[in-house]
C-alpha cells in the first residue's frame, strides 16, 4: 500500500496576485476584475470580439489578448472606458477606510 502524503493548505490573502508575489498586486487585481467584467459584458451581449473591439476602439487581436490575461499595458482608467463603451456606467466611490489597510477594489 502506498503512503499517503499530507497536503498543506495555506489560507490566501484574498488577492492571488499578492499571494504569488506579483508586483503592484492590488492594481493587478483591480485590472483583472475589470477585464472579467468586460468579458462578462461581451458574452452577455453575445458580441464577437471584432464587434466588441469596434465598440471599444481597439482591434480584435487586442481584445483577444486582453481576455487571455494580457492586460498589463492597459490602465485602470482605460479598462473603465472600455466598460463605458460596452454600455455600462462606471462609478468611483471614495470612502473612509472601514478597518485595516485602505484598499483599491472593484465592487
């Protein structure tokens, strides 16, 4: 009979990018969340990448790359503008820190 190996489980911080040591992890998480919302919008509207690209003012290969996780070259503001181009309102809310360290997040 084979020996069973114990599995070590480590609690995450809530930001996978911080957990794996990505530089600017908080900003990267915000961008990833915005790109996820862009993807959701494209899918829910049943847009082709070419049609989405036209609405966002970029070319289709850039949409494909962005949805595949290559979005470091885009600013948070530009990703928010893409959401607006896809028909979404984007609202920025500034509030007092509730507890712990203040954070940047997408709700």
